């Protein structure tokens, strides 16, 4: 991760003191089990780095969005935008 967080997601991860994939995956998987007891989403290392990498252009699947929103307390659209932006700008064609 760079000096300053690129997204609200990265900022929230830092604020909670989570250090790397394992910490985030533990919290994510626990939240996923509470929302989807039988067959919820899991966080893979590839997905974690894709979400935190530069240029994330699309939001996660609906079930993964629900987990992130419950876990971090923000709409997914905000989590993948700059920490200081109020709403995500999306283009429709």
C-alpha cells in the first residue's frame, strides 16, 4: 500500500489496524458467515489485492458487496472511491 490510502476501503482497513490479507480475510469471512450461514462468499488473496490495487473499475458481486458494507459500515460505491469523495461517479452508456 502507498503512503496515503487510495480508497475508503484501504482507509478503513488501516483504521481498524488490520495488517494484510490474513487480518482482512478473517474479518471478512466471519461477517460473510453471519450473513450467509450456508454458502457465503470468501475472500481470496487475489481478490484482496485486486480491490486494493490501482484502477479498480467495477464493484464486487452483490454478495461480496453486502459483506463489505456490513463489515465496514459504508456503501460499496463509497468504499471503492477516494476517501474524500462523497459519491462514486459512474458512467452509463
